[in-house]
């Protein structure tokens, strides 16, 4: 199976951003991909750098205008699409939501981001209600997709629960980058940690990982903060953590990769981590901390 990751930069023109995404999906289909994955919140700048109630006006319903455009291109190209949207669920309830569109344009399912960060430059708790749909894979014509979003990628529990529910791929739409004031060594450590943890999810669960990140510098709104330089580096890892492909740190790219759907079965036979789990001894995982 061919999969494509659409790594793009985002400006203030929503129409132009969405057109980039639609173009990326069309190019993915032309490359023979049956699945295209877009980055987190791909229709605009990463607005969570500051807390500003006006940004709630950016949210929309699902189904809604943007999901409708994505649905039309999925149907046009006959390709499954994973997209990330700022969802307005109800007055005062907003989510960071991934929507999966089947190749006929129908909505196969949604996933609402479960882990919500609150860090300098990433003030997501102000905007996003934690997800309430659980860690449930979404069935599609290309397989059962374990879709998670950005901050979720640091949590082995989320990846494991998706795998235990039969996910055949782990997919992470992402928006992560450097503080330009950090020294180069710290920036390298951060990006290496980001890749390592996700590759570890592939190893621990015996399934491929697809991670797509935005790229480019986005200044802090209204001059607040030093901005974020998103490091791109979108990648696909095989089910032993091997890197199958990786994008660069500076440019927009379409990354199209072949995935062997049968490899997970073979790897799990020789590395049977799921078989050997001591589920009778993991009760303390339900505690915040063992004092």
C-alpha cells in the first residue's frame, strides 16, 4: 500500500492553506497513494501560541465547510484522507479533531485529541476540551487506522490501546517545532526525542507509524513570544521502528511511501510483545504516581 504525508507551511490565508492541502491530496493520488495524511490544524497558523478568545471563531462543525471540501477531493481522487480540524461541537465546547474520510467522500470516523498540552507557546488547554471518544481505531477501505494527534504521540498508553483494539497503522497529525531562542544542541535533542518515542511505538506494537508535521516559521501573534519554527521531518517508520522515509526540516514536501501490510504479522510472530504482557500486574498504571 502506498501512503502519502502532506507536509506544508501555513499562512493567514485560510483558502490558500486549504488549497495547498487539496493539492497535496491530488498529488498523492497521482503518485498512487491510497491514503493521504494532513498535518495538525492544517487550515491556518498554529493559533495556540497565545490565549485569545477571538480564535474560537476559527472553529467549525464536522460535517462542515472544510470537511466538505476534503470529502469532495477524497471522492474525486478515490483516496482515504486523514485531516485535522478545529471542531466546534457546541457553544463553549471545542475539540482538536481528526476526521477520516473514506474514498467515496463519506466520514469513516473521527478522533478527538485526548492529551491536551499547556506549555509556553502551546496553550491548547485554553481552546480544546479533552476528547471523549476514547482510543478507538477507525475502519476504512485501507485498513483499521489508529489515529492520534500530536501531544498524544508522547504517550505509549495511547499507542498500545490503539494496537490492542486492532489498529494496523498509527497515524499522528502534528504541529511541533523549536523555540528559535533555544541553542542548536537543545533543538536537536528535542527533535530526536520526538522521532525516537514514535519509532518506539512502532517497535512496541509491531505496526507502522505515520507522523506528519508542519514546516516553516510562524511568528507569535501580535508580537507575543518568539514564535515557533516548525521542524517538519515528517516520517514513516516500519513495524520494527526502521525509517522508511523522512522529509526535511525546511521545505514543503509530499512524502509517498510503500508499506508492506503483511509485515506486522511476521514481526509479531518473532517479537510477541502483546503475548507476553503481564496484564495481571499492571494495575498501578491506573494511578497518577506511586508514592
